[in-house]
């Protein structure tokens, strides 16, 4: 990695799920999930044969810092398309926050997330699936996250809490479970000139990254990949946050906050249907 202004995040030995409670900064556990069946066996061809042919909503571009735009697609065809990662003509359409285990319950036995989480927490597993170049803009989540890389390689840019706020770069764009930045991590690193606040780490299949709530991060697929994010917290904290999010979402649905400026509703015209690749029709 050659990103100027960023420190490399070193790996740490995992000593048990309870150890996560003491980590207040992002922590890489190198190869911790390398022996999981999903890491050992999954590929896009095999998964395409196992997933149902349902319709899913793909994110086009970087909805965190750009316009929000969606394209509907066939899940099976989308998985098939991800085998052709060296085709630059294919758009970087991202299947984000998708409940793959609900779509294909048989896949649950290939993942071992339960052995990672502290006892007694409430957790939710969601998948991020996309081609090389798919990205999520700089943001921080309201819950802790255990990100497990299953297929492919992914780069995380991490920014210390308070840095984006200090630079006056917090966005007004609405998101249910995160706060967004107006600018990307590289732009802010060049502006801040304080490398101790900026970190970068690449995840390989089997790597686990613990991202505590409140830490800013921007994520880029270096190759086609599948990552599972395990958001978790104590039951009282998750319940309180869930209640707060539902209340804000209700106000948002009335158009009182984030109207026309959110990550959940398209805010630019969709392309003509005949402009889409045949694959996604």
C-alpha cells in the first residue's frame, strides 16, 4: 500500500471473543477466519448455482458522498457477473447490507461468526458483495462491527473519531445507521496533515477487522469480493439505538429530515432501461 498520509494498521493476535470489549481502536486479526468453510470453498460460480433467482437492489456508485442511485437486478445473474472481474465495461454495482443468509439459509453452516462475538450481545449479520472498484464512502456506524472478508480483497481507510468533525466535513445526508462525511478519506488526509489520525489496511480472505462504533471508515473492493459485517452491542444499547433509528426513519418518511438527500431513496433520474447491460435486465 502506498497511500500517502496513512499509517498501516498492524495485526493483533486474537485471544477470545471477550477480548473485543477492550479494543477501542480498529483491530486486525489476520487469518482468524481462514479455516471457515465459506473462506475455503465459496466462489461466485458456486454461489450463483445456490442462490434463488430473486430481484435485488444494487447501489450504483458512491451513495455516501454522491447521488443515491439504484438498479434492480437478478441475484443469480449478478453473482454470475462477478466472475468476470477483469472486464472494465461492467459497472461497479454494489449489493450492500444484503441478508444473504436469509436468502440462502443453508449457507449459515459455512460461517462461524458466533465464536467471535462476546457473550450476551445482540448481533446482526449483513453482506457486502460487489466487483472491483465498488466502494462505500467515508462514514461511521452507530454499532461495533466485526468485518470478516470471505472472498476477494478489500481496503479499509480508517479515520480517528473527531477528525472529520474537527475539519467541518460531516455531511447532512441522511442515513439510518451511520453518520456520513462530505469528503473521502484521502481528501481529508491531504487537508489535515496529521497521519496519526489516518490508517489503512487491506483484508485478505479469512481476515477479521474489528471497527468500533464511532470510527470513520471508507471501504474499497480491490477485487470482486464478499464481506460479512457483524454489527453488535449489548442488548440495552442495541434496543435504544434501534428505537432511535426507527423514530428518525419515521420522521424521514414524512419528509421532515433528509428529504431528497439520503442513502435510502434515489435522488437522481434512473438511466434508460436500454442503457443497462443485458445481464441486469
